[in-house]
């Protein structure tokens, strides 16, 4: 059987040989600093080309787009507020929470603060009297 140079196996072997030659040939090329310098130069050249493609908007379109953004933010904000308010009212209704109970708790807390202040004042007065009695005894 004759070896056919156009067969698939022969092509695969030839491709493998070419790949190994390319790997071996890399060592004879420029060092890493030269390659890095060329890559950096190419990057900045491409960057300059891309910045030339930028189209800046005029003042009228900037103002129009800014107004649209502000309007959409306000609409969405109001929508979120309405949903939050509705859910809060629904939860309060389900749990039976009454807004008047918050007024009662504030009255109770102010009474508790008054009582606490009276106890603290009494304790301070007693401590002061005891300290004065000890200093007079000495």
C-alpha cells in the first residue's frame, strides 16, 4: 500500500511537525521586553484610533436625557413608596396594630422616665448625705 501524502493522517502529522517547529523557533525571537514594548505601543495606537470614533452629544441632548433620567427616578421612587405604604398598611391591618397604641406607649414611657429620674435623684441625695455624715464623723 502506497503512502498517500494527501491522506488525513499525513496532514495531521505534518501539522504536528509545524507546531513543534514554531515552538522551537520562538526562542530565537526578540526578548520579552521588546515584545512587551511593541504590544504597549500597539495598544496606545489602537486607543488613539478608538478615541477618534467618539461622538460627543450636544448640550440640548444632554439636558433632554438628564430630564428623562430625573423623571424616571421620581416615578419609580413614588411607585416604590406607594407599594411600601400599602404593604405596611396591610401588615398593620392583619396584625391589628393600632396607631393610637403608639401614643399610649409614648405616654407610658414618659411616666417611666419621670419615675426613673425621681429614683435617681433620691439615690443621689442619699449618697450625698451619707458622704457628708462620714466626713463630719472624721
